[in-house]
C-alpha cells in the first residue's frame, strides 16, 4: 500500500514537474509577474504616499480652509482607496506568479532528491549506475544501441529513440 502511495506521489510529482516546467507555465509566470509586481508596487507606494500626505495635511491646521476640506486633504483621501485596490489586485496576480515559481523550485528539488532514490529500498543512487548498489534492483535502463543510461520508467531511449527492454 505504501509502495503504491510512493509511486503515485512520484508520478504525480513528475506530472506537476512537467507542467510547471512547460513553456506555457513559464510564459504565464512571466506575464503574471510582469503585470502583478508593478501594479502591487505602484499601488502600495500610492497608498503610502497618500497616507503620508493626508497625515501631514491633517496636522497642519492651515489645510482646513474656510470651506472646510482643501485639496491638500481631499486628494490623498480620495486616491487612497483606488491605490489600495490596485495594490491588492497587483499583489494577488503577483502571488499567482510566485506560486508557479515556488512550485517549480520545489518540484525540481523533489525530483532531484526523491527521483534519485532506489524505488525498492530508497537508497540514494548514482545517476550512472544501472543497478542499485544496496539491493540490486534495476534502476536504470541502458540503451543497447547508444549505451545511454535512461530512467527505469522510460520505454524508449531519450537520446536515440531505440526501444528499451
Ligand atoms: Zn535499492
Ligand atoms: Zn540510445
């Protein structure tokens, strides 16, 4: 049962890894970050500036003219909310982009660590070894034609395309 679970996680991870490293995901990540980051930065910077202007205007009593509120108080007050909205939307978009970055990083990390272990005993494997040095399980498939060492799940040689057995 646990073996199955391990295999499922591995294959699932392999799929996530493929998806996250695909060109489509990379383009999406680039798009999300290039739109989201400037929006978030501008929005929050705007919020900060508005707040600072509003706060300093509030202290200075001259800002309250004979008509009540002056532009010095009203402009930052009115810009405060749209800036916050832009910053909020921007950070949401950017966080989606960062999720792809994090997923990419972790799946690659898992692939490097889990993917490089014997499926039978879990021993760390040398990428050039065909058999596990701990339990003797065949962990790689050597191509009969070009001698390239392939993953044990591979059906065909990733270098020359010869059917593996
Ligand atoms: Zn082993
Ligand atoms: Zn080959």
